[in-house]
């Protein structure tokens, strides 16, 4: 039975693993985010695995219950269509970044998404608190930690960003936008 999941707390990861066990983190969700799979057919198994990185409260709604709710409530049905459309667009944008713009473009896009979600503007640039490790960034773009480390070191040398143990400051947002051909997506799409 397929389920739609509801989460509370911060940083849930939805990821796929290949036959070698390498994970590609497709999405990261936080408190009050709604996500899950809502397929028309129950023939296919779930595409994703889920992992919480903090203690979490998880709720779920079965596909059968969701079908009944949608049948009874036209407004809910409309919102579900909007939600599934947004999930599709998020997936398309992530795949576009990964496939079309190489690892630098995918990393730039990931940093821009982090800035859009949690960034705080300052005189120095955009401060992103609690940034992921190079290994986690690698999982977000399908690259080894070492590849991410080399790109981040190069961008630090060029003055594009600064990192500390607790935060990252993006000094040149336009540089990142050029690397991934940023289209200025709305907040609901521009997220991890």
C-alpha cells in the first residue's frame, strides 16, 4: 500500500541508491513539509528511500484514504494537483541541473537553493547557516566528496564564497547563477 508522508523537524532526505550503494539525495525537507508518492497505479514499488537526520514525528496517509479525501473535496483535489505539479517541477529542475550543466553547475544550483531556503542577506553576501558537508553536497549532486572539495576550494580561492564550521557566505551570487543558467525559479521550486 502506498503512503503519503507528512514530516515534522528539519532535514529529511529522500534519496535513491544505485547498485553500488551510492546515494543521490533528491530532496531535503523540513518542518511542516508535505511530500510523498501518489501514483495512480500501485504496480510500481516506491522510487525512493527516506532517512531522517534528527528525531522526527512522521505521519502518513494511505493511498486509499487519500483517494477518498480527494473524491469528497474538490478544493483538496485542486491542491493535490498543484502539489504534484510542484513536485514534478522540482524533479525536472534537479535533473536539468545534474544532466545539463555538469558538476559545477549542479553544485552552484544546490548552493543557490540553500541560499533561497535558509539564506540571510548581509553586507558580505548571503549567509547560509548549517550548510551540509562536502560529502552531503556530493550526494546532492551525484559527485564524490573529493570533487566537491576541489570545486569549493577553487571558489574559496576566487573569493566566491567563505565557509566556517557553522555557516557559508556566498559572496558572488551572480557567478553561481551563471554556472547553472539560473532561471529565477519561485521559492516553492528553488529548494533542496
